[in-house]
C-alpha cells in the first residue's frame, strides 16, 4: 500500500491495513466456548444470528480482535456496543462497557472494555460480529483456519506412437550380463481363421471358373469356309430366308 493510499484510508476512517495473521479471539486466552454459531439470514431483513456468542461472565475484559480504529463506542438500545473498523472489515462487540472512544487506534489484543450483564443469552456471553460493508460474515473465519486438501492425480504415462516402436529392454542375468531378447512368437492360426481363409479361396476359384466359362460360351465361332466346288446348303437356306 502506498503512502497516498494509507493517508486516504485513514482520512476516510477505514483504519490502518490489517494483516490476517494478527487476528485473535476477543476473549481469553484460553479460547472461549462458542455457545451459538453464526447463522446468516436468507434476506437482509430476515431472521438469523448475525454473529457468534462466546461463553464468558460479566466483568471479563474484552480485547480487539485485530488492528484498526474504533468507529463506535457507546450505548444502543440499552446495551453497550463497541465497533472497530479494520480496512474493509468491521467487528462488533456487545454487550460491552466501553473503555475506548470513537477514533482511537487499537491493535490486536488492546483492551476495549468489559462484559456487561445482558439477556442476549440464557447465561452471560459476548456477541461477536463481523461485517464487510453491509454483509454479515462468520467471525470465526478470522481465528479458525481451515486446510483444504486437494486430490492428487498421477500424470498419465505417454503412449508410444505406432510409427516409433518402444525401446526394447535387455534384462540382466544374475551374472551381470545382458540377456538375449526372447524370439518373437509366430502367430498361430486358429480354427476359425483357417475356415475363413479356405472359404475365401474356394469362392475365388468358383468366381474365376464362372468368368472363364462365360467368356468361352460368349465367343462366336466362324465355321471354316467350304472347299472349292462344294455348296454350303445351310448358308443357301439362310440367304433364301433373308430374301
């Protein structure tokens, strides 16, 4: 963040920048028990629980969850409330008797007040809220980090292309020398393959015989001419019929 951005942020009341590793619980140590979890409303005006309730007792000190600037410290609807702005985020604490004033800069762990008796819970508790603009968020996300494990996929082994044969490996013998590669096995012809090959050859032979027979019968043979002085009676009959 540049100096100009820092000056504008502080001038607008957004407070100094916050590093996520400085967040802490507003109570303790030890970490308090969560008696009621965060339940965001489905609509901005709908019912829900806009924060978390932490078990405590009246008079316990309340600390700032992170570095920022106090944007509100006073009473609202009969309860003491402290709000701290952390850049784009804002945390709220109630019911609290404030020990800070609006505009004070605080750090993570700065004491901001003490827990007041209230009817918000059946027993004494501190309501801790978190907002980004007008949207309520779960404040436990500031102090509880979740580790998400991603699945690990093995990269597929490269498939050798048909044009480039895979390199052959020569296994080693117990003596350390290279063992000669095993001879390739001659593919054996099964019964079904032999029957298919025989039927194909027979069909080819029948086809060749049929074509040869057709060619022989299709040819027109001319009879040899009669010797001199001999009359061809068959030819004479055909000539007479043609007339």
